[in-house]
C-alpha cells in the first residue's frame, strides 16, 4: 500500500495515477490538443486563462484573483440542500472542476471527475465577526494544479439568518459567470428541496471548447494585431505619483479604495448626456476617468484599459468561464476640449477598439514587445475604468437575499476608476498603495466624485474648468521634465531631486562597486549649484541614501526607449563584465530564452523582448541548471543579467551560510528556537502535520517550490524554497532546523527520493528526524500478521525499496555527530478531507473498487481462503491520527521503525461502504451493485493484499477519536454522509 506523502510541490502521484487510470479506460490522442466541439482530455488555455496561470506561476497567487460571492440570507436555509445543489452545479460545469498543469513548457487545462460532494464549512458567529471571517476565507489561496473547486462557507448568525460565501478562482469565472451560477444554483436548490428535476439545459457549453476554438483561430488574429500595433505605437502608461517610500504595512494592506457617495440624480443625468451623444453610460464614465487622469497627470496622450467580453451568440450565454479581454483605449485629451467633445472622442475610440475586441490582449503585448512597458518596466495598462451595476446575489426560495461586499485587500491594477450605478450611487477609486501616494489617492477620489457631479450638471465645461483631482505640488512627490507629477522613481534621492522646483530632470545611479552618483538638469541658467542640490537631498534622507556628488547636465541622455542612457553619463566607470559561478549560466539562459546570442550584462529583459511567459521559462531554466531558487517574478524585477547574477549569488551565499552554521552549533540568524522543517506540506499528509504542529505551537520551516509557497505559508510557518531535486537546498534547509519531519516523496522516481534522503541526512546535525515511510517497505512477508520492524521480504516494489533504503540511511546516521533520535513511521493508505487524499481514493490502490462502484459495474473480490489467505483488504489510517503519531516522535523518538496503522478494512466491507455512500440515495441502485459483487478465487493485482500490521509503538497517538472511523472519514471524503 502506498501512503500519501507527496512531494511538497508537484502532484506527481496524482498525475501518474490519473494517467494510468485514463489509459486503461480509453486510448490516448497523439495530437497536442484534441479538436472538435465536444473533445475530451487536456485542452489549451484561453489567453485570459493563460494570464491568470502566469500570475500564479510568477508568484502572484494571492487574493487578487479570488472571486468572492457572498449573500446575507434571512429565512430558513437548508444547508444540506445548498451543498447538494452546489455539487450538482460543479458536476454540470467542467470549468469549476478543472486543474491546470504544464507539459513541454505549455500550460493545459483538464477537467477532473465530478466530485461526490463539495465540502461546506459552517461557522457560528454574530454579524459583527462576519466581515473578518469572510475576508479570511476569500484570501485563502487556491492550488491550480489540484483543481480549484469552489469553496463554500456558511456563517450562521441565527436559526434563520446566515451569510453564504462562495469563493472561486478568476481563472474559472468572470462577472457574467456569477449571474449564471446564481440562477442555476437557485434552480438546483429549489429542485433539491422539492424533490423535482431542475429545468436546466441538458448540456451547457464548455469553456474548454471555447479555449480550443481560440487556439485554433490564432492565425486569424494577424489583421487585428496590425491594427493594435499601429494604434499603440508610442503609447506609454500614465505617470502616477508614487510614494517616495512604500507604506510600512503595504505587505499586509497592498490596496485600498475610497468611495464617495453621489447624488441620486447623477447616474440618470450622465445616462441622458450619453444618449444625446450616441453614447452609453459606460462611455460617459470612461470619459470622466480620462478627464480625472488628465487633471491628475497633466498628460494629453492617455491610455486606460477596459474589460470586454468574448460572449457572442446565444450559445455563450450559458457558458461559465473566463471570457473577458482587456482593451487598451488610447485617447487624445489635448486642446482643452469640453467634456461633451471628450465623450465623443472616447465614444469613437471605444467603438474602434470594440471592432477589434477579438484579439487577445496577451497577443498585443507579445507583438509590442518592449514597447508594451515603459522604460522602467511599468505595464502599459496600469489604469482601468468600469461601471458597477447592482451586484448579483443569491435568491433562494424561503429566504430574502442581500448582497455582501467582501474585500480581499488586493488590486489587479495600479489605479481603477468606478461609477457605482446602484440604489446608492458612488464614485470609486481603488489603487495599489505602492503605486499611488496615499494623499494623492484621497484627493483624486474627492475630485473624481466632484467631477462626475459637475459634468452631470454642466457637460459643456472644459477640462481646465473641471474640479482638480491632484493635490498642490509638494516636495514629497517627484516631477517630470515639464514640472508635472511623475511616475515611479527608482531611488528616494532621485525623487527629491526631480521634485525640486528648479530641476527639470534627474537620475541617481549606483555603479557596480562604486559610490552613489546623481545627475540633474537645471531648468534655467543660474539654478542651484551641485552643493545646494546635495544639501537639499541630505536634509531629507539618511546618510547612506545621499549621493556623494550631483553632476549638472544640459540635457539628460536617453535611449530610444526613453530610459536614461547610462553609457553617456560623464564620470561613470565602465561596467565590468559579468563574473562569478553563475554568470555563464545566466547569460546563456537570457540568450536561449529571448533569442539574443550575446546579451550584454546590463541589457534589459523587457527591451530584449521578454514577457511574463519567457520570465517563467527563464527562471525554470536557471533553477534546473543551478539548483537555486528563482522565480519568474524575480527575473521581471531584476531585469538584467547582472542583477539576476547578483540575486543568485546572494541566495547561494545564504544557502552556504546556513549549511555551515550547524558545525559551529550556532543558530542561523532568523530561525526560531525549536523550528521543525516539514517537507511535503502541500500534500495530504504534510498539510495535516502542519496543522498538528500549529496546534502544538511549534515554529515551522516548510519546504516548497516558489510557485507553491503560498499553499503552506501561514502563522508560525516560514517558507524555504526548494524541492527534492535541489540537494543543496535540502541540506541548507535541514541545517536551519532543530527537528525534521520528511513527508515528501516523488512516488515515481525512487532514485530522486534516495538521493534527497542522503542529502538531508548528511546535513542533519541536531534534533530528532522523523521520516514518513510506507508499509510497502515490508515487501511481501510470509506471515499475514506483520510485527513492527519485521525484516523486509522480496519482492519489493521500486517504491517500497526506495522507502527501505531511505530508512537505512536515516537509522544508520541517528545518534552520531550530534544527531538526535530517528523514527521511520510506516503508514498505509491515508484517508482524510484533502483533495490529494480524495484522488488517492478514486485513482490509487482503491481506484479499481471506487470506479467500479461509481459506474455500477460488477465488482470481483478475492474470497476468504483464496490462495490460502483468510482475509483480503487494506490497512488504513486517518490523516489526523497519522499527523499526531508523526509529531509525537519529535518528543519521543521510536529509534527505529513504527507502524502508523489505524485499522484494517476488508475489500468487501469497503466496497459495500462505497456503495452506500455513492448510491445510498438512489432507489434500488445500491442493491443492484451489491448483487453484482462476485467473490472468486481470482485475485486482481490491485487487490492482492492480505497483510495486517501491528501498531503498538504509536498506539496512544493512533487511538481513534470522534469522527475518525473509516466509515465516517470516507463519508466526509465522498460527501454522502456530510462533512
């Protein structure tokens, strides 16, 4: 029996078992993506999905892309009926049970089997606590590789007062999808309550088919791409006044929003204004956003992104999925036009954009290359605008529903304007707190509300007559060469210099190995001297941030892309060539991924044509070559080969320092006393171990790949990047900890598992070490009752042999060189409420039974006495019990091998239990399957297990607690008996 101890980063077992199961049932296509409207199997991602997937891979797997949908329901709520309805909805729409992976460098999507039940979490709390609970739930990350099923939280305020929160990932739904979900969920809930069939279309459209059509139509985008390339030539993102220093709490509160109420007449007046100029309310609101942005920045050539949809035709109306596109709308506001003239300009530009809305924004960005970003890397679309209508809410029979706003505290764009066209109209400004100064944001929100009110009353006002949206200029904000508010600035000294009223332009440079240097362009002859400018900077900044000198220039030399040309600045030493152990690999990776044979050490990633996907590929190439943690986001932030080399050099030094620290018996700085290193934290076993350690108050160091770090991060958990193939990283992580729980495993690559254990044991110098092994390490004993530490008997599977080899490496080293005690905990099948464990149940060792029962096929079981064995079945353990047993070994090592077996269940009992759980509510169905159970002398290879295992050493920890019987845990896993 293979236990569930998955590697911390890749669902290797799940993917392998899914592959094998599907290969047994049906042949596999050799085409990269199956074609046709109802094609099955993996499909490409739509371009909008690809953007979400890239954000996840780049390390942006935060709450920005969570879609919370909450409703306050007053009246009698049937929670079981709601869960059943949601389960049926997920079964009906494949996109809600789709996982996302990567094959040969390209992402794909694949629908998973329909779940037996969606879990519902019910919390009793008064309305005052609801906001915090809703935000906490909405901010929980999703694991795209496992399939981001919707999450259902019910907060019970009273017997007939509940708040229901459904949380989706944006890769699966958009705003129109929520309306479909709310409508169908109501129909399904009504049908469940009434015992009737819902009036739904038999087969809704599938998003995978839409993605395939978009993929196959790629060659037809060329004309549209030519249009967009010409339309966006020379465009630049609007400059926003960024704070000189990011707010101290920006990591906890990255975004904020200001909402100002509007008079109830304002939306109607704006709608009438639009109608008189053949424009919609959205067009008028967009024009107001352009006016506000013009008043903020002083720029005439402005670009704002707007959301468009690919939903065309009746077939798409019932489609649940992400069908949005971003349209970059570029408008000329020059000439101080009246607001009505601006509305007409925006109307014409928006209509032109809509004619080419079929071109995915990602393809526009790829075609534009470096031109899709400003010289400092700022994305072209950093400002958006929208009109927000009355939000969707659940309308369940017997209740009154009220929409509940759930803020996740994140912003997808640097700045967003909104007009709330609801019963309580308002002007909304949402912004990233690191992209827009707080005081500017407050003034902008006030000004936007005043501007909407003003144009509603008098649309003939010229832009110069509209309410101001920018505060008076102050020394805390940078200025452009023309004296206007500027965008992002790299160094605080540069911000202060550019904000000086007598300075037209400035740049601060920190040469490699040299002091900080500043360059400034005075506005007029006779301006401030070099010494006066340096004194101006010194008065506001710490000494280490003050340049050693300020050189005055007549004009700032700039590259063709608008960035300061450092090679033409006087007094700068020649940039040295790249050096060090990582220089060659970084240069080669830049060249190979970006298609430039000889990139210079200071060549910019974006100028060389880099984009999000190439950043991911470059990072993966470097991780494989150097075995150092680096993400696509690191590449996009570092941008040059020199900066990437410096980043990698620093991480290599950190790793070496951590590895050396134990020899001095000194704790590495930053590691807490009693820290436990846990591998496999994203898997079924590891996640329960993390919970148990948290309950015990133990500080944790969790090993995870960068793209999976968010899945294990939490209170009391520090994350170290790495995986089982990163041997140096494993050793460094072990050296930082006072104890180790090793629960990760590749399942299909035994040589990797053994090499990883050897690296960890070599680095182990203190404290206990617990290894989550498997009863497969016993092989095939002669006796049907297996004592703990019985010798292994051939034949052993490759998986079981690797476990045995890892155990020997660990136990041979225990107690030597300052090492603590060692425990090899052999687990059987692991059951518990976790997605990976559910997949084990469906597709792993018990898959042959589960699939047969689910599909109502005859089941052949070995009868008692077959081949001389009185019993056939499976040993199992509840994941919580296994976690208790494993963590108990930290305080009381077993100094050898111990079995973590919670019980044994015969194949017959398991089969009848699955029948009851899967078909207990279908009249006659369960009996039909029971009558189809055949007990024979033939033994299926997957069911040839007749051993029972003693588990005395860890008996107290394994003792069954309420809710941990095999029937209860299986009921929770398949959902028929509730959570």
